[in-house]
C-alpha cells in the first residue's frame, strides 16, 4: 500500500471494518450456521448490486486516460458478473424463484450512491468509492479463512473465492490505480476521496446487515 491507501484503510480499520467483522452475518457465514434464507437474500441482492456495479466500473474505464488501467476496469466489470454467476450457480439449490426480484432499501441506497458519485465527482473520488467493495471482500475472505473451523461449511466456495490469490491480485491492481490518482489529486480531492471511501465502506456494512435482517421496504 502507498501512503494514500494506508491512510484510507486506517480511516476504517478500527471502526467500520471491525464492525463488519462483528456482524452476525459474517460470523455465521464463517462457521456455516448462517440461515439459508439469509444467504439467499444476500446473493440475490448481490446480483442486483453487481449489475449496477459493473456499469460503474465500465464508466470508470471510459474515463481513465491510461489505456492499461482502462482495460483493467473493463475486465473487472466483466469478471464481477462472471464471479457472481459462478457463485450463484454453485448455490442454486438454496434458491427459490427469482421472478419479481427487487432491490432492498440498502442495495438501492448503495448503488444509488455510486451512480451519484459517478455523475458528480472527479475521477479520483469515483475510484475511491468503488475500492471498498473489492478490498473489504478480500479482507473478510482472508479473515474468515484464517479463523474458521472448516467443518463442511456450505458457504466455503464463497469464502474461498474472496480469499484467493487471484482475487488478491485484482485488489492490488485496483489499489495501484487508486494511489496513482491520489498522487495527482489536490488536497480537497483527497479529502473527498477519503469521505467516499468511508461512505462506501459503511454501505458495505449496511448491505450485509440488511441481508441478515431480511430487509424489506416499510410499505
């Protein structure tokens, strides 16, 4: 990590990230006791989220001047959907009919925030807003893999995906791009980058918490 990446992570490491690790969703996913309906809710909402997330990544790709970095974001947009599809197919026996699938309040809030940033903020801030989705998943995957008792966990495929070296390489690439943009950003832009990073991290907490609660619209 460069100075900026380290600064951004330190902003959430002892607060938001610790709270994510303490979520019942994460703890029960780790030991395999998470109720199937909660995981099903999560995966279905994640499918809706990733459709919008891939759109954001594609738009970032179009905004990046560096051809190599632009190509990577376009590749990640496709990879996100491929990973989702593989995970979804792996757990298809847990799922019921997906007709009339609608975004939960937290899912819609998260994707709406990303689209808002995409349309109003400098490129460096836009990239900062998508980094937590990559980085927190990697850290949670590694955290679970290093602390769990492997006892035929039905969610092991999910854990292994985000704890893998291949996924870690993706995160390293994303952080490299983030840091290059931060090096060129002014003071105000860097402050906005930190704020976007923190908000997106909080939305990651909300997304998993909402799955555990099977969040519904009040009306």
